[in-house]
C-alpha cells in the first residue's frame, strides 16, 4: 500500500530543516515572488 503524505510533508526531514534554517520563505517574499491563487510559492519552490 502507498502511504499518503500531506502536500507539505513531501521533503525528507534533512531538506525541510535546511529550508527552515536558510529562511527560504523570507527570501522568496523579499525577491517579490507572489502568486494570486493555487499552491504557495514556497511549496512550488520546494518541489
């Protein structure tokens, strides 16, 4: 059976901690990257 992961729980733990430590969401906002609907920019960037 295939495990169903949450859409925000796709990254391995190691990569998730790197994205948090580097504050990627903050840098995406400062770069002016915005979306009006759908998945968030940070989610798409992590994919």
